[in-house]
C-alpha cells in the first residue's frame, strides 16, 4: 500500500507543478526550474508530468522533456506492473505434518496461517484473500502477528480482514512486534481494536492455551519472547502442541517449551529473494537470514515460517510472493523421522557433523562422491533409511563432495 500511496502523491504533485509552471509562464512570473520538473518525473512522477505536458500544452517542444518524461513513464509503468504483481500475487504453500500424536479423528485437520498482513488489502473487502483461504478449506485460521502496521496504521483495514475471516472458520490471533509497538504508543486505539475484533468472534490468545479437542493450541505474545515459555496444563490432556508465535528466532525456546509445531512469520521471506542465495534481509536487518521461510527443526519441534502477506517500511517484494501457509495434520502409525531432519546441504562436513551432534544425532555416516562445480568437503545431499521410525536406530547419511 505504501508504494501505491507514494506513486499517487508524486504523480499528483508532478501534474500540479507542470500546471503551475504553465500559469507562471503565461503571466511571465518566476518559473519553476526545468531541472526540478525533470527531477519530479524521474522520482516516479512521470505519469503526472506527461499528463501535465499534454493537458497544459507545456514543455511539449522541449526535446529533453519530450524524451525524458515519456521514457520514464514507460519505465515506471513496467516497474509498477512488476512490483504490483509481486506484492499482490497470492500463493498457498501446503505442508503435511505426520505424527503418532495426531489422532485418527484429527487426520486431515487443516490449519491455515496468515501472517504479517501489515494493513494490506487483497481486493475489495479482502475478497481475493478470502477466496484463497476458502480454497484451502481450513478447520481453523491462525494469525501470527503484525495484522496492523505502525508506519501506516489502519485498524479499520485489519478489522475488514478479521470480519471476513471469521465467516470462514474459527480465528486465533497472537501479537507481533507492530502490535506491541502500537499497544505502547496508541494504547487506547489498540485496546479498542482488540475489543472490536473479539466482538466479531476472533480468539485473541496471547500467552494463553486452548484445548482444541485433539491438540493444544498455545499462543505466545510478543511481550513474552526472550523469557521462559510455559504451556498451561492443557498440554497434559493432549500430546500434540501447536504453538503460535511471531518471531522465528526463538526456536530453541519454543522447543524447550514442548511445542511439536510452531507457526511463525516476521521476516517477510527476506523481502527480496536473490536466486541461489535466498532472502536478502530480515525484519531485524540481518543479511541473508536462515530463518525467513520454510520448515526448520530442533529436536522434535518443526517450525513453519510464513513469508507473510504485506510490507512495512520497504514497500515492495521482489521474487517473493505473498504467502498463505496451509498445514495438514496426518495420523502415522510410526513417527516419520524425516519431519525432524535438519537441513545440512551447503554446509561443510565438519559444520554438518557438529550441527547433528548438537541436536543429539550421533549415528552419522559420511559418504564421499564426485560432484562437479561443488567445493570439496561440502554437503551435497542427505538421507535416512526409508523405513526409519522411532523404534529403529536413527541413521543420517550425508554425502560430501570429494
């Protein structure tokens, strides 16, 4: 939305400047410097500048205006089409989580995760987003923080999303860092927002647990991150614990708290995805962060990271489409160990072995094979026996470039 607002403002400004300069020329008054008129077109106002040239018959005989303004208008049209498609092209990423802790009644249970909306709208009344959520056929919808944005706050836009989402499935919501900031600086407005969405039927579960009759749903508030996380006694009644948290950087804390599944967001997929390298920058300004999307594990805990839907201060996503996450629970007779398998590809063999040992895996087999274009000693793939279950000895084989 910030990108749209900027382009509207800069183009309206350009149109006005060209009109004002035309009037000044007619009255032989002090003129706006041509360099400034060109600059406003270069900075994004090329559409307004071009419309101003045509509407006011101004600067149409000057070669530099006849060339620069139309060229930048075409350039910005192409860039806007690319950026808007990247910002609004929704994708749904589906995962399956298989475990002996999933009961037969819960087999196929679907959790849809929405994260980092940041006051973004997808169609009138969020119609496009709602269409894709419905298509995922959720049993519940979980919102893992930053539904609102501190830099361009609109509680009303967030309320539109929640008002429509509760018509599809029960909604559970926890805070992110933007909610925390807004609660500090706009407490009265934020408290009213929470009251309003609760009245709609949204379940706000910051630092609460809910017995879902098949698993425990635990919400971790932004205020609790960095402190010891305690899951209430609901976890005693259900083996499976699904945790909602905003920031993925606390995976060790979530694992220690006993979470089986953690759903997080926060890092926007790295905002700009560099081919072959991954996300460029996290929300905490870490370059090429490891925890910006996908599935990451520690011990028995599987953490799913959403790339999120909206943007905050940086208004565009590049090679990084807005993402809805769908997690389907599956009943397994044996716990499939591949769910907890750490990602080793790309590490050198020593780092890979140390990572496995730190996670408690000691039965590691190293195989060397030829691999063109890969640095010697680098892990190129990994595997476990297909029939590995909790009742067998857990072996990991890592294949390393000679």
